[in-house]
């Protein structure tokens, strides 16, 4: 029986392949961590909504040439984490991303 981590990695690869994004690296743990912040800071359904919007923003930034894929994803997840914490009234963390 596969572990949860193995299942998520396999699912991530299958989904990336379906979207023809096989060369894109996804930090599954970071995506899940941001989803967790949103779920616990706002409400549980905020987790998929937050990660979807962050992914969409990363795709727009990367597709427009504003940044490479890795930086776009890192920046989008940093902004999502920061906004979720701000929304909940938590002190902002240093994400290492300017403007985040």
C-alpha cells in the first residue's frame, strides 16, 4: 500500500502530465503548508481556494515573463501565506519575497 506522500507525488505527476507541465517542479509540502495556513486562519474551504488562486497568479507571472516558474510559485505561495495570516490577525512572517 502506498503512503500518503507517495500517492500525492504520483497524483502531482499525473496532473502535471495531463496539463503538459511535466517539467514543472511543485513543492508539494509548501503548497500543503499554505493550504493549512488558509484552512486554520480563515475556514477550511479557504485551503483549495487559496492554492488555486496562488497557482493561477504564479502561472500568470510565469507566462508573462515576469519571473521563472520557481520564483513565480514561491512568490505566489508567500503572498497567499501572508494574506491568510493578515486576514486572521497574525503577525506577518518574513517570506523573503519583496512585497509579500
